[in-house]
């Protein structure tokens, strides 16, 4: 029977949509299972075949859990705020909302075509005001919270105010920007403005001067992961370090909890390692060094035991102390160096371990234990974001300090015993003892560290402490297309809008660039001011700073909306709360989360932070958002290349290119003939105007392109559109092939020719249910052999799905269908459960045969077939019989026989008697279900 995949797939996609087959209920007595894909950003290019890999895997698992009787939440939505839409708006004037809507329509069309079992009724978009209303609400909760170290959780800022009113800062242990000291009496005497200023020092969402990655061409601040090689990932524009007043999130307060929480998660170890490194916990001492001019330099060091070897100090160029430490003579050199450093991102500075640079401030600090004056430098290898932005340099025992000392001819003193010549190379070890260190001499690392910390504390110049590399997350972006921050400014201080004013919607603007005064694009809005008296947004020309005040002009970063979206899916239409407690209690953690490893220190860290905060404030119960996480690999494209002879418009075929000096150029894979490597030269000439007059040097009358496996990307012209694959091979063919390519976590190359194999399997599977053109399924009882094929498959597929080995399941389907075909099996008791087993992978074809089998309801909720081990037990074993180790014959014997039974039967066999002749049997070796060996 002809397998018409196009007709079948259209039919069932319409059925699922009309019947809302995958709509999930929030009220059920079924156990829950929450399956989620990482939030997609709807780009203008749409999906290529690499994108659905993780979606297919999660869809298979979601369908499997439905078959097991779970209430499965498998939603979809769009992380729809983003720079690409804004850049397009700047170039064309098209509102980002229009571009985003078009892109989402295209994405949804493609996703539906692949047959995903998403609950489309729960779709969310971060750029929808009904969604970002709650992103703004969460921001407000963060603003009105502080982190109490005593209770180790976030609390309402009201409890902080109460503490100040009763005790001032006495006994307060809080995460803060700087340590403040005042009495309760002083607090009560402060003005409202002064009190607000103090509270900003503790709020979890706060505004402060911060060093940021500023991209003038994009007019916005960029996160580290939005920058590559000192340029913006989007557009390739230069990025500079700059100090700006910015909103930040106090994620640093959660550093220890974020570290400890990793132990409870079933995540890939490399991803956990990335977060652990990013958080960067280290234990050591905070030490204050005095300087000649009265400035105190505070450092954090993990090796206080080496302080006697500190021969100079290095500050981050952006450290505010630099201005006070720089002498008049050194000012020009220092200013020039700071300017150069501003062109590098922190990531670039951390990665550049070879180049040594710096500038002398002209000032000297005093080593508190040697009493020596030590010079103070600035260098880009010291970062303001780690520790205090200053280091005591011990060149004998730190590689970077050593390189710096050699370059600037600074003193190197050995303070850890070793045979290494520290004048030539650094020796960094904790396995030796201290030397040249006065009262520490002869002590090992642990004893020396404890003793020096005690002495530092006795001197009153510091204390032992734990430090974290992780900085607070910058939360402002100077761009248009993002969530407005629900803040207005009164007397220069930030105040939150009332909840009744949410959502604070994005205003219309005439242009999407910063204003002439350098304000963010929202500064172009004509209606974007807060009327405090009437509690509403009004025209900006009404601002009088008495009753009408300016609103915050920055927008939230791209990660804001994606830090809590997993909670909104629980009820995206609730207007009263972001998520009802009883629903978050029911759905709890995401049980399976699939997405890319590139989000390790961005989205995955911020989501954990927001989740922990919401738990602290009593809004949800779970500690972590994502219990199990899988990073899917990449599907790689097969790029094609042409070879242009230098200085000409001639293109030489691949195997002749070695005789010419050529430039290798990517060419669109759609210009190749069929599935070959031959270029359609006429199509190439029509592809782009600069190739219209191309001339070709052919081999055997053909132009053969070069081929190479690379990342699938529009820029490499190697993208394969899933729509084309669905049209030719069907969505079920695409789904099976993507799983068949190899283990989910690994990267693997795409080869369209390989689809013919899975398409052939689908046709074989289809034809099991037909005799010629007639649907033909028998109610006859299957044979034991047929049951064995079915239950072997059940056992394998259950194991594979539960271990996410989807590729081996597809192989097992092929083996089972081939065996059933050989057995000419058309028994209902085999073919009906077979359709259920294969349906998570190939839902369209299985729905069709399920209906043909006489079932009225969808196959989706049919119970997954139960394994009957009895069908896998062999009744008879085909034993090889060996004589003195050489196999001579085979005997079919009942599987349950004992050794004595087997020996009796074998020794009475006429062939055995003939082979043995008169030779006596010395030993009879029997390995059950394996072999028989007769030693004579």
C-alpha cells in the first residue's frame, strides 16, 4: 500500500489542533511530569534541521510519559525580546513587535509541521505585556528585599528597616555594597532621602556605579557572553569598559547556595564545573596595606602564608583608588593605560595570560610584616570584579606576578621552600614549608595560613574570609526592545511603581537609537512619565519633579524574562498572580530540561537565583528549577566550497585546484546537483550578481565542489530547511533520522541521503498492516516467536528511552519490523502494541494505523505495552557439541534440562556415539544455554 506521508501528517496535525489533544489539565489525580525545552528566540531565519534535535528528544520523552499514565506538562513559548529585532528596527524603522510577530508565526508553522506534542494553549512570549507584567512584579519584589546572612535567605526590606529602627547596624549581618555603621538614633534622625540611599546599599535589586561592557554602535551595555574577541557578537562592533550608573541584581548573596545546590542536580558534570568555576569560591584573608599618602589598599588573598614575599602591589585599572594613588609625574602614563584597558572585556583580560603590561602609579604601599615600601602598579590582569580589585604580588610563587616582576625588574623573594630557581620561574605549591618568613619559617601550608590569619587579626589589619569570583549581575540595557524597569525617580532616588500600574508598557518611539543627549531609546518617548498623584503614565513634557516624575529609561536584559518562564507555564492566563502556590506545589521542578550548554553561566545561573529568591519569599516551594538537564549536541552541516583563482573570475574544480593559487569560498548547498558534489554552474551564476560572469575550469566536464563538515549556519550556506525534509520524507522521517544520527549529547554531521534508510523503514512498517492495497490485520493468536520479537523490542525501547539512548531505539525498530516482515506477521496482538511503542518517535503514522485498527481515540494516551519476560525465555537451546574443543555438531535440547539430563540424552545420540567410537569419556563439560564439550 502506498505510504502517503503528506496526507497522513496533515490529517493528524489538524486532528491534534482541532481536538486539543495535548492540552494539559491542572486538576487531575495523575502523577505529574514536567518536560521543557530551553526558551527559543524567534530569529528571522526560522528553523534549520539542527534546531529540532532537542525538541524531538523531549517530545519523545513527553509522549512516553503520557503512555505511562503521567499528566505531562510540555509547553512552548518564545524568548521574544532581543537585539536582532531591535537592530532590524534601527535599520528599517520596522517596529520590533512586527518583526517578532512575523518570526514567531514562521517558527510556529515549522514546529507544528514536525508534530510536536506541545500544549499550545500555554504559549508565552516575554515581549507580551501580560507576561512582562510579572517580570516587572518580580523585579519589584527583589527591590523590596535584602539578604539576611543570619537566616541565610532573602527577607522583606521591612525587617531590615525594623532592625535599623531598633539597633541601627549593630548585630546586622547582611549582603551589602559597603559596610555601614550607624545607631538606631542616627537612623531615626536621617531624612527620607538619606534612608533610601542607605537601603539601596542592601536591596537585592539596586542601582550603583558599575564597570560595564559598553558598545557605542549598539548604544547598549552587553553581557560577557554577548561579546567575542572584544567585539559585539551581534554586528561585530567594538566594546569598551565604562563606568555607568546601572541596575544590578545581588546574585552574589546566593553564591554559596548556588554552589551547594549543584550537588542535588542531575546535570552534566562539565556544566556543573562551569558554574562552580564561575562562582569561584576561595578561602583566604582580607588584608589592609597602608600607603605613604594615607590611602589604604585592601586585598583578598588565598595565600596569606606568602605575605613575606609580597614585593609589589597591583590594582585593577578601573579601581577607584588609582586616582588617589597616581602621582603627577605618572598621571599621563596611567591615564593612557586605563584608556587602552577599557577596550578589553573582562573575559579577554582573563584569557590573555601571555601578554604582560602595566603602569606604575608613583606610590608605595608598606608590607605590614616586612615593613618594606613596595611599589603600586596597575595592570589589566587584575579585575575589579574579583576580590577587592587589588592584589599583593608574590612573584616567586605566582606565574602572572612573576612575569610582571621580570618585565618591570621588581624584587623576587622565595618564601616557600623548593629547589626551583624562583628568579627564573615561579614555584606555586602548598606541599612545602615556609622560608624567609620570620615566625612562619618551617610551617606547612595549613599551619602557616592559620597562624598568619591569627596575626593579621591581632594586628587589626584584616581577617580570614571566604570570597567568591561571581559578581552581581548587571540588569540594565540601554536599548528599546526589552522590559521597561518599573521605577520612577523622585529627588534623585528610585521608587517602584505600585502593582496596580503594572504592566508598565513599552512606549512608542519615533526612532530606536539613543537620544542626542545620550539617553537610552526610551528617552525618545513622548508619553513616559509617572504622575504620582493620579497613579498613571503621562506625557514627558508634564515632568515637574513635584507630582510628575521621570521613569527609568533603561530596559531589562535578555535574561530577565527567561529566568522564571518555567513557572508561568503552570497557568499563563492568571491575571492575579504570576503563579498560584498550589500549582507550583503540584508541578514543582522541571523534571527534564533539554537545551544547549552555552547557557551554563547565563540563563541557567540566573534562573536558579530567581527560583531561590522566590522560594525565600514564600511564593514557591522548590529549591531548584530544573532537576534533570541534558545538553543536546549539534547537528553539523556539510558545507560546499568553490575555488576562485586569485585575481580572476575563474573557478577551478576541486581536484584541479592544487595547480592554482586559489581563494576558497562557501557556496550554497542548494546549488549542488541532487545529492552529489557537482555544482550546477548555471544556478551558481544566477545566485549572486558578482558570480554572473564566472568561468569554470572543469574536470571530466563537471565542476566538483569541496565539502567539509562545519557548524550549520546561514553564513556558511549549509543550512537544510526542515520544511523541505518534511515535504520529501515526512515529519516522522525527520524525527526518526535526527534520533538515528547518534547519541543525543554528541555532535554529528547531517547527510540528507541518510534519510532514505529511515523512510524505507517507515514504508516497511506501514506495509505490515496491509496485504497489497487492502488493510489486513488478523485476530489470530500470535506465535511464540512473534511475541518474542515484540517483547524483545519492548524491553529494549523502555531501557533506551529511560536512558535517553534514542538512536539505539530506532535501530531496534528496524530490526523488529524486518523480523516481523520475515515472519509475515499481521496479528493484531503484535501490530497494535507495536504502533504504541513506535508512536513517541513517529506519531503521525502510528496515529493512522491505530485508527485503521478500529480505535476511535488518539493513540497518545494508550498505556505503553508491558514487558512479559516469559516470552523472552527460550524453550529450546541449539547447543554446539564439541569433542576435545572442536565443534562437530549441534543438538536442539529443552532449555530446562539439568546437566545429568543433558549428558544422558547426548551420550545416547547416534552421531555422538559414532564420533566417539571406542574412546572413553574423561570429562563432560556443560555450560547451560551455551555449550557442550566432551573430553575423551
